[in-house]
């Protein structure tokens, strides 16, 4: 199964990036500059105050509402390559100079689980693909729920287990409100929360019975962090407008978006 980018509906822009060889990945794929995926829905006014900048719209299902208004998306790197694990069970594209490396899976994952981290050459963590994740359903009392907003949401063509509390898989960037606006990107088919209120937003796709769930993004779950907690690799913004500007103008986000949506998982 493969994530496929939809046809752009707003605009395409251009960025050239240097190409460096990285072990463990196939040779470069010159797919050309200027690729960018855009939402297939129409922007609408935001819920919480967004401050200055574009106004994202709240989602009703936790993942399928709009991205920011305005035709100013960033472009992706010019040169790309494909990473595959040794068993050829997963593959995805990434910028030529980025590094993908298999590491020890997290404790509690199912037998045969994978964890693949993607970083920039300077060591900056960009995303991780995790498979074999055990199901989770934490309690979320109404008194501790926080408002959240879907900044960007695009359909992804990957197979997923359905059922109550699920939607068709989407690549999302969502922000939850605490003492700041905390943002995270990933693929999910799990509803965020009723009424745009949640304790955490999970970047998780439900897998087949016995195979566990999987996650491809910066975090498995996003929450409203306390002032004394480490936020990274999540992003922190002072306003929703700043979060919208990150999605529209960041080359890093454009590259991550393309990478996540290229994912293939073999059964």
C-alpha cells in the first residue's frame, strides 16, 4: 500500500537542494523541484484566535479540516532517494541529503516491530516510522481536555483497519492549545476528539489484527506540554497564525509532507 500525493490545487513553487549520498538507501531519484501537495477542501474561518497570519479552520473529525488560506506553499528538495528496510517490508522517499536509520524499537512493541528514524545531516530529528505499536485508549476526562485545530490535512492512500473512532488515513499537522500552541505532524486514521477537544492527538494508524498499529511522524502523540517539559520534536507557536505560516512557508514541512505521503507498507 502506498501514500500518493493528490494533484496540487493552489500553486507549485521551486527550491533546489544539494544531493549527498547516504548509506542504507537507494540511489537518487530526480523527481524535480516544485512538488507540493495542497488541501482538497476550502479554507474557512478559524475557531480560537489566530493572531496575525492566515486563519486555519477547526476540524470536526480530528483530521480532515482545512489547511491555511493563501497560495504560498514551500517547495521540496530537488533530489530524492528511496529507503527500504532489509526485509523490504516498508519503503519511503526522502531528500537525498537526509539520513534514514533503523534503530531499536521502543519497549512494549510487538515482535517484528520496526523503528526507523529520519534526520538531517546535522542530526536534527525529522520523523520516525514505528510499526508493531500496541493499541492504546487512555481516559480523557472532560475537565482536562484542551482545544485543538487542524492546520493541514491531506488524504493518504494506505490501507488501515477501520472501526469506531476512525476515519480514512490522512497526513495532518494539528495544534493543541496549552500555555502555547503545540504542533505535530504525522499520518493518522484515529479521530482526534469530539468538539475539537482532546487530551492528546495521536499520529497513529490502526493496523491489521495481530500486527499492531503504526506511526509515521515526529511524535506518536501530541499533548499540551507543561512549562517545565521538553517540547521537541513537537513545534511550539505563540499564535495559530504562526503555525499556519510554518505549514505554508517551511521547506522542512514541505519535505516531511512529501516523505510521509510516499510511504509504502507491504503486508
